[in-house]
């Protein structure tokens, strides 16, 4: 099973915020640059994770992104379930729908496999994802320096 790009971006965001210092205010743009993700994709992830109560986003001076307490303790399986949605893994209801769907056993087997995948991720919390050595690698991520016009002195 492969996670959607949206879930991947969301998990990168959560992991980077999990290692942010108390005084480190990260913007959506900064985290997008740090994690090599387009800003628009990161903004959508911030919005969805805010809806889920995982990320707190404050605007304006002194604003920024923070991981909430529940977000820090969240099981990764629960996050992935929310972000991935409940769609079928196979195209049973595509246009045209699969002619085998009424008698097919694959759909049920795929559903059970996905639930087993999520259950294994339920044992992992966001906080446990960012323990060493991942913590050190995440802390080293920094936004790119702004480019300057004209000659450098």
C-alpha cells in the first residue's frame, strides 16, 4: 500500500513540528521549504491537520505553527486513517464499475489488509517517530536563505 502524497506531506509536517523548540515559530512556507514540498500542498495539510486538532496555526505577528498535545500523542494509524479516507483500494466502483464486484472476495481481503496496516501504525505515536536518530535529522532541516538581488558583498 502506498500513502497518498497528501498524507506524506502531512506526516512530514507533523514530524518537523514535533521537534520544534518552544521558541521556534515555524511558518507554513518555512516547513514547506524544509521538507521539499510545494507551499500550496503544505497549506492544505496545515488546514486539514488544524481541523483534526493536531496542529495549531496562529496568524500574524508572533504566529506560526505548533503541534498540539493531542497531536504529539496521536497514534500514526489514526492520523493516516483520517488523511487517507475510506475509499476502496481497488477500482470496484470506477466508471465503468468492475463486473466482478457483486461476487468478488478481493474487496473484503483488501479492506482487512488495510485495517491490519492501520492497526500496526496505531502502535506508533507521533512522538515515537521523532526519537533519535530521526530527531537530529529533523532538527537540522532549515528553510532556504532568501535570495538576494544584485552583487553580494
